[in-house]
């Protein structure tokens, strides 16, 4: 009796082992019409700063906040730039008044020269003064435009949709042009950075359809297309963990992904499956 029980248990164990091996083999079997790659959602950042120097008066957002393209993010103290603008406008008005007067004087001298009331030298001097004031007017107009632009540059706006990664400065800080105040993580478009080894490079082409999988169980499958294939080989990055690729030279791919539910987060590891069957039908 015990012997029969032992035989039954042994056979059951063998069946379990065989079923497990079959499952592993089937799971690892490669689809000949599919190329599987590993990569990450590309992290792209924008440093937000000012085009003029000044003292920061306001920082509207905190780290982790989402912003939309065109949203005001930060301001500088406008006092010195407002003064420069008012000075430029005053200079413009003064030159314009002098130019109007010079036009009148020139017209009078042109009438008097016909009857000998003024010399040719007086007429030439009046014309030269008029021409000089015209040039001065152009100069002060440019100064007004520069002052107006500088006033606008005291405000910084989000160049694209994104998430605030870092708030680098605080109100009261004096910054120079291009000093970063925020670091913005770009939300759209979403790029996948993946790598393909040389033997499979010929199977990949621009516009190739891709399916993108995350490590989330029962997560959504995202679609994308290959938009860039690097012409230069490079060593496999450390983030690629497959044993076949870790020591090989590979080519970088950029895959543009559709992300309707915002489920693809920057830096997230993903698995990319490229459909090779369509390529072979061409």
C-alpha cells in the first residue's frame, strides 16, 4: 500500500516538473515575427531662466506641480526695467519734437533760398540737422523696443507641458541671464530610448510599429513608431540587463509613443516589441 502511494506521489511530482518545464519553454520561445528590446522612457528636461538679470520676486510653483505650455512660472523685480522704459520713451518724444521742428525750419529755408533770403549753407545745415534727427529717431525707437522687450523678459513662461522637477531659486535671489530657476520635465511627446544589436539592425526601419509594455501587472499596452535610428554604434548602457546585450555594441533607437492616459512616466523601464512581419512583407 505504501509502495503504491509512493509511486503515485512520485508520478505526480514528475508531472508537475514536466508541466513547469513545458511552461518555461513555451514562455521563452521567441516569436519569429517579433523583436523584443528593453529600454526606458526618455528623461528630457528644460531649465527655466530669464533673459535678463534681476532679483526674483515670485516663484509660483513648487516641485511636483504640473504646468501647461504658456503658464507664467516666475517674475523678476521690474523696477529698473520700468525706469529704463520710461527713460527710452521720454528720449523718443524729445527727438520727435526736435525732428518736427527741424522739418518746419527746413521747409522755410527751402522757400527763402528761392528769393535769396538765406544762403545755400544755411539750407544745407538745416537739411543735415533734419537727417541727423531722423537717424536719432530710429535709434531711440530701437531703445524703446529693447526696453519693452526687457520688461517682457522679467517674466518666464513654461515652454511646454511638464512637471516641476526642481525649484532651484527662492524669492530675493539675484540671478544673471540664463541662470536656471526651475527644472521642468517635459511631458510630451514621450520618447522611448531602446537599443538594438547589430544582427537585428537590418530588421528595424523608420516608421516601424512598436508595442510598449511596462512592468505593471495587467497594465495597458502602448503603441509607438520608430522615429530615430542612430548611425553610430555604442557600448550597451548599464540599464540594459539582458545577458545577450550587456557586452555587445548596440545602436540606439528612439520610439515615439502614444501616451493617452499619461501612464508612461519618465525614467520608467519598458519592454518594446517591434513587429518584424510587416517588414518582411515589403
